[in-house]
């Protein structure tokens, strides 16, 4: 796909603290859409299941509220339209009688563009969530992008390659990574003593020759943070760990050739 008319895409990653209530998560997400738009961004991404909040294993969580979710999703789509920005919001939805982790994609003119469900769950999530099926591509200013969610982006690189081989110049990675007693407390990005997670961000970009951007919640001591890797695998922007804010970075879509992804001879 030729993108000669798109020389710069300004991306925003909304690194927000977990909300105290589901209603607050919607309010904060919509406010961040407006913050990102005022900064000139055309696309903003949010952490995994930011609305209504991630069902962390081992904690008590209420059952899904279908009426709240319907109203929240409408408010998020409407908020994106009012801000004039494409928004990718980590949330949940109910399909049949099971809850799925998903990303809601809203257009800059206030339409619902679709969902990207989390297909590969972490084993710890099996009790709370059901896996989705299928993958999709979306676009902002004619620049195709894909979405992967947390565990599947860390440990299933095929999910990112799927998008790259089908024309994505950028893959957004929504995650929710809180610290525990064993977590490394980083002072820089992808430090050797930390877990593999931040190093994987560089790999997903370089192994596919595309842009890869990851977004986490802002929690004190978080072992991973929001960051942007260019098609060479270089970290070109990152948010200080555990610090709330909207990280903005300009991408050149033409640099994302997906050359290495297309050379792969072992996947469809």
C-alpha cells in the first residue's frame, strides 16, 4: 500500500492509573482522548481492560454489568468523535455467557470501527475470561494498524506478524502489568535485570520491520511501561515507569516496510 501522502502519524499512549470505579475509568479515558487530540495526535491507545478495570487474578470482582458496558462503550465512541481522534480502548465485552478481554476501536467521527478480542489468554486468566477468535486490521488516515493484547503480544509473536504480513505499519499492544513482590523496579527501559517483557517490545518491531507501541497502566513500581519501538527495534520514546501521562510520538509510516515479516516462510 502506498502512503506517499502520509508522512507523519502522531500517536498517543494514555498511561493512566487504574480508576477507582468503572464510571471513573470512562471519564478518565474520554478526558485523555481530548488531551491527546489537543497534543495533535490522530490515534490514542489505552491499557488492557482500562474500562471497567482488569479482573486481576486472585482478587474479588463483580460480574459484568451489561447495561454499564453498553453505555460505557457508547460514551467512548462518542468521546472519540467529540475529540476528533481514533481511539483504541482496552475493555471487556460479553459474548454468549462469557467475558472477553477486548479492544474497542472508535473512529475520529464517532463511529464504532470494531473489536479486537484477546485470542491468546494468559493461563491465569482462564477462570475470568474466555478467548476470542480471529484478528482484524484497522486504519487511521489510511495507515493500517493491528492490535494485540498483553500476553499474546509478549509470548505469541505470530499475532503481531499476522498484522504485519497483511499490511499493518503499526501494531498497538495494550497491556496491564502491575508489580508484585518479585518484580524488578526499573529506572530505565529494558534493563538486563528486568523480566523479558520490555525487551520483547524491541523484538516485535524488529522481527517484523514495523512500528510497535505498547501501553500500560501507571502503577508505582510497575515493571513495564508505555513505549514506542521503531522498525529497527530501537526504543524511540517511553514513559517513566509508574508515572501517569499521555506519551506522544511522531511516526513515519513509510519506514514500516514489513520486509522481514513478508520473508517468513513458515506462517500464512
